[in-house]
C-alpha cells in the first residue's frame, strides 16, 4: 500500500464515533418525542425510558473508548477554560430525567449557582455523566450530587444508596488496580476513563484524582472527583 493510502486508525475511529454520536443523538430525540405520546401505557413509558437510558450508555461508552485510545497515543486534546459548574450538573441531570423519574429515583443537587471553575467541559461532562448513569443504574431510591470548593480542589461527589462498589473497583484508590476487569459485572471501564481524565487536569503541581468508598452497612457508594 502506498504511504498516501495508509489509514490512520485514530482518524477513522474519531470520524466513525462522531457519526455514530450524531445518529444516537437523533435516536435519543426521537425516543424523547415518543415518550410525549398520550396513548402510552405506564409499562410502555417505562420501556421508552429504559431505551433512552441504554442509548445514553452506548453514547458514553463510545466517547470513553475514543478518549482512552487518544490518551494511549498521546493525542488526547485538553481544553481548559472557565465553566459554570451549576450549568454543567443541571445539564447532566436533565439529560437523564426521563429515566430516573420513570424509576421513581430521587435526585438532589447541592451546588452554589455562582460557582465557576476551570476544566475541560466536554471531558468532565462525559466523566460525570457516566458516573451519574451508573449511580442511577445501581441505586435503590436516591442519587445525591454535591459540588464544593475545597482549596486547592473543586470536589464533585456522587452518592447512591445501592449495594456499593465491588472490591476490584475500590482497589483503584490504592493503585492496586487499573479498575478495569472485563470478567466482572461492573467492569470499571468508566472508572478507568475517569481516572485518566482527572489526571489530565493539573494546576500548580496539583493533579486531579478520583476516589471511591462504600457507606457503612452496605448503604451505598460514594464517587468523588477532585479537580485542581
């Protein structure tokens, strides 16, 4: 094959995921429109909400795979700029309202409306969206999100009242695991992505990081993201 005809896999992957993302966005819009129909039964509304949720998961996984591939090739672009934290979290919650309302899950947000911070908006949105989606999947009745400034970090905390993280995922706190295990029910791909993205945020020698913990007596899990 001539050098001019050689294919750059990263470019092919990025282009393909971009096309799939556009298709998934149109599919999600159609699903949301379908849910507005006034002749659906309660069971049908639930089915539509589940379909919307699974489509969101596929979209998030595609973006994680692309980002992880680019990170491995040292080609992951990072655009740090000032963003509204309140707008970010409200956008994430609103995108999944159809699912958590259909499941009767309470979602609480505790964020200063005037809080602004510097981070890559797209990457942090993908990161927190995945964490939120998984919290919704594993919780029993509640997901609580809190964002506060704890200098030198901006701290995002996502809590649920599910059964907690398995040990192989908690090991990410101690550096004893890369958090990914394809043989487990919760593979941890999202946590591997979260860890990589957090570490890309560096300010004044402070590097971003994530931490996981389970509440006492199997009362749920807590995911925390620290961004300098």
